[in-house]
C-alpha cells in the first residue's frame, strides 16, 4: 500500500462502513417481538429520535426500552429482548476490513473511529464482531469516539471539533470515511478529505486508490 504523505490520519465511521448492517433483519426482529411500529423507525444512517436520544447519551438503555414499550404498547417485553432485536441490525465485520485497519496502523497512519452509536449495540459489536481475528476493538484504533460518550451526534460540527481537539489531528491531513452524505458534507466543510463508500462496499480492496485521490 502506497504511503500518501499528505494523509496522516484516517477517521472511520462504524456502522455501514466497517460493520455491515441489515435493516431488514432488525425490522423482522422487532415484528417478531410484536413491535411492528419500530420497523418504520429503523434507518441505517440517521436514526429516529427515540434512538438518536440514546445515541446522544440523553437516554439510558433502560429508558430507551421504556420509551419503546410505551410507543408499541407492549409493557411485557424485557429490556434484553429489545436489545437483541436492535442488535439484529449488526451483520458483522468482514475480516478483510479489520486487516486493513491493522495494515494502516502498521504503516504509521493514525486510525480513529467516530461513530453515532449507543450502549445497546456497542458492547455487542465490541465483543462479537471485532474479536473475530483474535484482537479486541481498541487494538485497531488510536482513539475511539462514540456519540453517546461525547453527547454529540454527527453531522453536528461540534462532534468533529471535539475529535480534533482531543486527538490533535489536522483535518487537511485526515481522511474521513462515512456512509452518510450529511456527515461527509459536514466533515468536508471543516477541511477533511472525505470518502463515502456504498453499502457493503469492499473498499479495503482499493484503499490505496482512495488515498491517492486525497
């Protein structure tokens, strides 16, 4: 892989970029719980407000489950069952993408994650997806930035500024990889180089070409 000196850091989104998503499976899981109202709220890029509040850190997992039970009029469904249904969104991480992260770090790039995520799904991703190649999630990144810990959501410029301030990265030396058009536009406005992969794109196969365009 060619070393592109003008790019020193790469910030990856998680869901839809590194982690494959399956919205249909998630919707089916909620329907199987007798909560079909949730199916219309599942969006891989921009979550409905009930999930956005959890992703922003405004609601705990239990508080979110209470809201879901109220919305669906299913007070009998346990937190754990709701969490499993939402975790069905996650279809796994191709091992080739994990090895791309490993290779990029080995070549000296700063590798970061910036994800709109939530405490209902993130522990599952960390324990069940990132460990498939024998390492844990922190192994692959210099820093991990999660919306519910920062209390900010992409595409707000505030979350990017928090990452810049904490990490010390310079946007003009940084490639931001995200599958959400509004997120990419926000990053570009702050001076980042950007790349927006298609759903389930195997961009690991052409990452040297992507870097060459920056």
